[in-house]
C-alpha cells in the first residue's frame, strides 16, 4: 500500500454532488496533504475540529448490534483450537457455556472492556456439524449467540496457490467496472455518494463489474487476479482503496456481498484464473468497530500525540540500530486514520490469523498479498505464515516489501539464513529491487553499475533467496507512477519493459490498464487509479473491446496478449532456467531454457542501433542455427550478427 496516504482528518459525513460523468477528470481535492508535512501545517477543512490523537482508553461504548467473530467455523481443520469473539453490551462478567457434541470450552478470556469476551473452543474431528448457541448467563439472565460448524471442503486442488507459471493482473475494484449500480450508495455508510470526477471519492466499481469482464482477462492471457482489498472500508473519506478495513469478516457492501465474492472466486477457477486476496495486518481504519470500542489499551500502539512510523525497514535488521528507531518503525502509525495494531497482544494476533484462515476456507482463494509487511511485529508474522501454510500447504503468499537493497528485501523471505535466529516463513515478496532496476534500465543513461547493468546486478543477488522464482515481478502498481509515463511514453521502451516482465524469472504482475497504455504519475497516487474506460454505462469509449480502442491501443493490447499467451503455453518462460550474460554497450542478453526449448532475449537499451556479434553466447547457441521471433514470426540466422534497433527487445525461440 502506498507510503503516501492522503490524511483523512474528517469525522463528519461529506455531502457531495452525485455524478456519473463519462470522462472523469480526477481532479485532486484541496484537503489532502502529503506524507512528511508537519502536523502543525496540515490544513483542516473549515468547521471541522482537529482530531485528538492522545491515548484511547478502553471505555465501553453502547453496542447497537452484537456480533460473533468468526460467524462459523469448520470441522476437520489442522488446528482444532479456535477463538470466538463476542461483542455486546457489558458481558464481561457473564458465565459462558457451550453444549454441542465434539466441542469443548477450554477458556474464557476477559479484557479491560467488559463489552468483549474471547472464548477458546476445541473442535474435534468428529464434532457434529450444524448450528448451536453459545450461552452467556448472569443472575438468572441468559443470552444466546448463534454459532455454526460446517464440514471442511475436501475438493482436490480447490486451493492452488500461485507460482511462476502464472501471470497476475492487479486491479482496483472501485476503478475497474461498475457492474451493479444498485450498490453504489448504501444508506448508513460513510461517503455514500459517487463522484467520478474526484480521485479520493468512490467511483462505483464492484465485484460484479469484475465478473462481467473475466472473458477479457482470460483473452489477455491472465491466469491470476489480484484485487486490492475488498473488505468493508466504512470511512468518512478516501475509503475506495480498501486499506483502512472496518470489518474483517464482511465484503464492503458497495462492492457486493460475501456470497458474491465466493461466486467471483468460483467463476475465476472455472476459467483457469486464480485469485489473490489483499490483506493488511499492520493497521485498520479508525472507524473499525474494535477501534471505536477498544477491547484493551494494548490492542493498538498508543502515543500521547500522533506519531508516524519512520518507514525505515533496515532498522529491523541493522546490527547498529537504536532501540528507539526499531520501536518507531514497527509501532508508530502509518497514517492519521490508520491505528497501528499490536500483534503482540495474543487475542488480537489470534483474531487476525483466524480471519485469514476463514477467508481461505470460505472462498477458496489461492494466495495472499500482505500489505505493509515490514511494519507489523515480525515474530507474529512468522508464526502467522506458519499457521497458514500448516492449514493450506499449497497456498502461496507474497509480502509487500517497499524497501531499498536486495539484502533488506531478501531478509523478509523464508529460509535465507540472513538473520540469525529468525525465519519469516514467508515464501515470497513483491520484487521492488527488480522494479527499480528495470525502470532505471529503460529511462537512464547506461554505466558500469547504472542502467541495464542494474538489472544484471540485481538478478546476480538472487542467491539471497531460498527461491527467487516465487517473487512477484512488476513494472508499476497502484502506488507507483504508471510505467508508460515513467518511460516518457516511448513505445519501444514500453514493449521492452513488457518483454522483460514476461520473460524474466519470477511471477509477472501487470497493473490494470497497462495493456491499453493508461498513463499518469503518482503525484498524488490517486492519479494512477483512474477508471478503466468502458467499465461504466455511458463511457465515451469501451476499451474492453477492440472497437473501442485506438489503433495504437489495439497494437499494445495484442502485443501483451501475444507474449502472455506464449508464456502461458510454454513452460520454458515459466520454470525454465535463467542464464544471463554481462551487459555490454547497453545490450543485455539472457536465455530461458529447459529440456524442450530455449528462448533468447536481447535488450538494446541504447538510443542507437546495436550490432551484436553472437559468438560470446555460444554456450547456449551451439546447437541452434535459427531463431524465430515469437511476436512477429520473423526468422533470424544465428550465424550472423544481430542488428538491434534503438530501445528495442527481440525474443527468439531457438531452432536447430
């Protein structure tokens, strides 16, 4: 998630005009401020008092709607122990009883706030499925809270995980397509109006909109879908992005329902597309029910005044780091409206872990992308990953590690032996180091360690990982300037970047709209979260169709489609070994090869023609005489030098 979040300082409901214009201008509002602006300089809108970020005491509030989390569980899980949280008015001194075959009440945990009880249950493998009450009694008064046990799913390969065989497509649901206008406004929720002209307000995209365009994604060659968070974000402002959760167990009603989310996952699986859920352990939205009615003072990290994290991940492994720097990095808040969760609180830690297991079992998702991974307690995160993989050995997880330096990034992955006494159990990360490298290679002057050489040096450090092919490789995302803008809208450089993305090691990920040349800089980040043209009824153009795209956009779409589907149908670009040669004169050459095929990739990152003799690559070329361009079909004679146009990349399947 972005390092630069617009400060949400409003506690009142904004009333804005409801519009549905076909060409939204995405003008920024005047209120948002960037990260790093001193607290005293933040502009508060007229009539709104500046919030007080002092210590929050766990004083019981009136509970208008009781809740039980999780609402149900399953028989046959690897871990038979579960924790049920009940939230209701002044229940802390009630006696708890459970009477159901195969279910044992093992402990009742009470906290400072009497509105909560945390109940430990053991579910045997022969427990009876069905509904039963959890009873609370006091002085002759009995309250009953419904709970249900279901049989665990046993479908073979229901949960598949993702791997280097996949091509991931990242989209922001509010900005992709509005398939159900009836859920645009939900009475009683904050920010209950649509304004497509304003980047920080909701635009109306939803789960049904995604379902409506799965054919488009399959045609493009997508095999996995990463959707920005879809759980409820009932916040007064900037609730569209999903990273300020207010209910962990409910899909935001403006996106759809839990049932529809499961339907989306099922439909994706039917079409050969896996699903990645985006989750956050570090923080929640300040309107979350357990922030509004805090269970205990140590549920969140608290300071006498607002204190922001340093965003300095190296302090976690720096042998010379001060304890104060470590503490502020991990415990201070990410932003004003995002209270920092204290995962060292065992009840909270259990709550988060159970919720993640619940979503996997309920919906059948295949992977988690873990937002702001460096900021939560790292010991908890290691135990969390272990618990997830014990339940679902085929599941995949990758962590957002927006850091600098390969050793810093690699230390967040499992079994690397880089940090004595610590193992994260995290299979993979978002490969920001390779992101920095390829963007530099295509947009900066070449040098001994600069330009395309940085790609070489970055990949040469892959020995730091247990398995670098699990890492997710990308050119941009929802927090970063769009790739087409970063390379100054140079079409040849753009195709070179796409070529690298789909032929290098790892799991390639593409941000929505890249395939149709969406552009903009992340200043602020809302500018790179524009609506997909054609996702709304009445849009001027529908770029989900070839008829709605310009000639240039269709050329780009077809280029991505050609490469993605070639990769999809050829294991050599999925799991084939990577052999790279030291770049010379701005030309970078590498091979992907297995027992069946060899693919040669040559990138010219100079602004002039490169004439490259092929004799230095003979260890990989010796048994081949020709190379067929997998995009154009043109055949090259490998006995001659290769002539590479400026800023272009050629991908050849080698032939004998």
